[in-house]
């Protein structure tokens, strides 16, 4: 399933949509999404909260996996590893994710998160499991 608009993203992932994550590109095991910096997403030091950066990376990888499966909601994160490199205090962040390995029920994703100047602020890897059926219908 390709998610190309904010409205489509909100239907598939209300949480990601509520944060203001915007899809830029998705398909063929790749996804690119962005999130504008907002003061309400910062930690006490005024920097973008690490959990927000992790959410962007995880969401991008999930979209990349979904673009291979062709359907949203059948996969979920079982392991997420983040490596933070820089803090973010303004602008935006963009995550680019790819599917690195695939088995019938397991996917491995990789993401790079950059600031608006193209500087890497974090990298991530995640393992996703695939459900047998749509969780909303059983």
C-alpha cells in the first residue's frame, strides 16, 4: 500500500498523523517522510525529543515494509534500535527508509534521519513481524 497524502497517513496511522508527520514518497520497499520542528515536541532542553525522532524512523520503515506487502496494518515493530548523532533545535527532520531483508513473516528495515540541512541526526534499524490477517477484521 502506498501512502502519499496526509489524509491517507492519518487513516493508516492516526498517531503518526497527529504528530504532523508528512509522507513524501513511498513504494517498492522505500519511504521518505518529514516532520516539521515544533516546540511542543521538544524535551526540557528545547531539543526535539528522542522519542519523536524514533517515531519518525519507525514510521518510515513501517511505510517501506507496507509498500512491499501492499496492505497496511499487517505488520508491527518487534525490535527498534536507534543511534542518535546530533540534536535538532529547529527546521525539520526527514527520514528515508528501506527494506533491507525479507523473509515470509519477518522484515528488516533501515532508516536514516536527517535535519533540513542534510546532516544525519540518527540512524535506525528495526525488525517487523507480519500478521496472518488484518488485525481490524481478525
